[in-house]
């Protein structure tokens, strides 16, 4: 069965939703949270933060943390795709992000640290997927339901309702999973 996977990236983790397209609507095959940072490594979820409200200025520390995140993410995504591919063909993924703003354009150091982490985790996820032979589309969260609505000729509110219903009986089905599923449906 051919499936698509959607991800909603957060700082250090992502919601992952695998869907299969059927004649009527997509069907959720799997929904889970996947770690993109090693929880056993201090500061790996927020490598650009030195503390509350301050940006990390120790470049050696940031470099070490980023390299560890890259290695950890590659292994985690490869393992996830191996598991999915044991039963399904997965060739495409959608990665949902909050922003594509260049962190260097942000004056506030705390907001710049958050933007740097957003870019980091988006980049490591996309790179890991591409290294596994998956074609990736990055989508802004604010655009997902509009794009999906246009693709399936429904209003954004109609597709949002349908996506919410996809998660019945799945378990964890929060906003992150819903938007990841919508993005996976968009590219299916």
C-alpha cells in the first residue's frame, strides 16, 4: 500500500502521521511522536538557548549539540521509515512548520533562538527524509488547510472537520497530529 507521512515539527520532536489514501478519504495508519533530539543530552531540545530568555553564545557548545541532533535525527527517521516500509511504500512526506523566517533577521535574542531551533529541527528532519529517498514538501502551518481545501475542492473548515474525524480511535490526536495528517493528505 502506498502511503504518505506528515510531520509537524516542534523543538526537539515532531508529530508523525502515516496515512493511506482510499477512495473516500485518507485513513490513518499510524500516529506518534518522534524524538529529534536525544533526551539524555542536556539542552538538546533547545541548543540555541543559554537560559530563559537568553541566546546561547558558546558556539562550540551549539556546534556540538547540533551535530548530535543531526546524528540522532538521522537514526530516528531512518528507523521510523524502516518500520513503515516493512508494510507500506513511503516515498513522499510533508513537513509542517510554523515559520520560514531567517533567524538572522530577528533582533530579539530570545525570539532569534526559537527561530534558530525551528530552522534546525526542520532542516534535520528534511535532510534525514531525503537521505532515506523520500521526496519532501515543506508547508507553512497557516496554509495547510487552505491548500488542502483547494486540492480536494472543499472549504478549509470542511477539510479541518474531516481531518479531525480521521483521528477517531487513533489515540493522541492533538493539533500537531491533525495538521500533520492534513499535510500528508495534501501530498497523497
